[in-house]
C-alpha cells in the first residue's frame, strides 16, 4: 500500500501513470466533496469509507485511466452507482465520450447532478440496465458490478469490434481460473492501492 491521502491529485496521478489535463484536479476535488457530502449520506457509498474516499475509491478508479486512449474513444460504465469508475475516468480523459449506466433512479439523479456541477459535457447518464443500452463502445468498465463472468456477459454485447472490458478484479483473481470462456485476459502492471487487486483487460479471443 502507498499512502496518498494528502498528496496533490497531479502527483498521485503521475504515480498511477496518467497525466491529468487542465482543470482535472479541481474537478476531482469537487467530486470528492460531492461523494462525501451527498453520496455517503444517501447510502451510495458505505459510511465507513467517508474518511478514505480518495485512496479507496477515487484513486483506485483512476488506475483505469491509463488504459483508456486519451482521444477519440467511447466508454460505457456498467452499474455506475456513484460514478465509480466512470466519472473519475471522464474527468481524467475529457475527450472520451462516457455513458454512465445506472438502473436505480436515486443514483442516476446523483450522477446527473455531478455531471451538471462539474460541467462534464462528454458524459451522459443512462437510467436502466445495461441490456437497455442500444449502442456500441470501445471500452466498458466494471467495478463492484459482478463476478468476471457476469461482468463480461453484460459488457460483450456493448463492445464494438476490438473493444475491451476494464474489470476491477479482486486480489484473489487468477486469470487461468476466473476468466470467462472464450475471453482473453491481460493483467497490466501498475500500482495496487489498499485492498485493490489488478485492473484487468478482457477482450474477445
């Protein structure tokens, strides 16, 4: 574990392997406050995580940003909840068109509020299940969404040819054992934060 709670966003992001664009640090600050002031009281995030939002959630999600091309791409975040990881990646990669998929109305309303307050013009909130999304994307993300098979099943129909799923795997994830059938799994190197397993890349074989 490396402790980054009081480290500036830019320095922490550099450790993870991503250069933040102008304005991203301020947006991350505001997003962190919205998580603490609104998402935690509403039950979108566990109350026990209120004092460790940055390391446990925001920076953990930021680990996906280096795996998303900086420009000209589309991304769908499955079961976005409070916007983790899709909102964080949208802040770090503002040129990527992001769709946050959330079936619960209260959570979708929070996402809409964040999009509006942070001025994230490339982000759209979709109220409904992943099965109701009628589009194809270059990248899908799944964090605390389901096991590898369920996450891949939800993502596969949404991926364009050559598309890939970024899956936040637990520490016990073993590719040879846990990968869905017919799926190629890549485990990139990189930093692992507290309680974090790897962010793995899944693609059709």
